[in-house]
C-alpha cells in the first residue's frame, strides 16, 4: 500500500486510533513459527498475534484500564502439494476474552504436528487475515500482502467458507500442550460461542 512497510502501517493505525470505538485495540505483530513440545518428536506450528490495548472502556460504569469482550479471529491458507498438484488448506479459529488489560497480550493458535507434517506448513502462510472485535464490532483488521486487493480477499473468504478442511484443527492455546506456557503475556480465554 503506497510502499509503506506493514510494521509502520500497523504502528500508524495504532497511533491514530479508531474513532467511534469505546476502546483502542490493535495488532502489533503476528509471528508464525515452528515450536517443539517438550518430549515431542515433531514440531507444532504456532501463530502468535500480539494484541495491544491502548485504552480501556470509556463507559463511566466500566474500568478504564480494561477492554471488555474482545475476540481475536485468525484465518489462514497454506499452500500444499500432495501429489495431485498445488492447492490450499484453510484453517480458522477465534478466541474470546472477557477482559484485556491495557498493555500487550499474545493470543496463540496452533496446528498440531500431524497437520504440520502432512501439509508441510512452514514460515508465513500463503495468505492470512487477523481480525480483532470488541462488543461494538470490528476494531482492527490485518491481511497478508496478497489479500490487500478486495477481489483477492473476497476469494479468500469464499474459499475459506467452502473449504472441506476441518478448521477446528487450528487449536487455541488452552487446548494444546502449551496451555501453561508463556504465562506472562497470555490472557485467559473463554470458550467461544458459535
């Protein structure tokens, strides 16, 4: 987008804020990496979304140091080659948080080792979309460079919806062996409503 590096663009959006929303919430960065479980033989694929809460609720009855009812949604497409040509596997999930304190928090999702090995998932995926919602609606959206164009994003959404892949395979941290890892920056999630 106009030659502005993505990290600078994220910083600008955070600095400018989101007028009309009760809280200022954004994404500082997204990391994709292989991680090993202690005693495990194969790596897991971790997606870590670092969410920043700059300002809490403005409602006089709410605590201004907290943003309430925050949801982080992750959708990604990995390019795979299983002998029948190149294709894409889609994975998606979301996590809900009753409250996030002002500061930075890491929301983590994982692909299990069997899926990582089967689909040969490594590094940054072919495409991804990260969205952060509050009770008021969408607060922040971040897409990979190849989804910057509206037609590409619409195609991504259509393929994600039509995908036969079991998107629940993208596990929230609390459903993995990493449930108690990273205690300093991991907020407590609740089971999402469907």
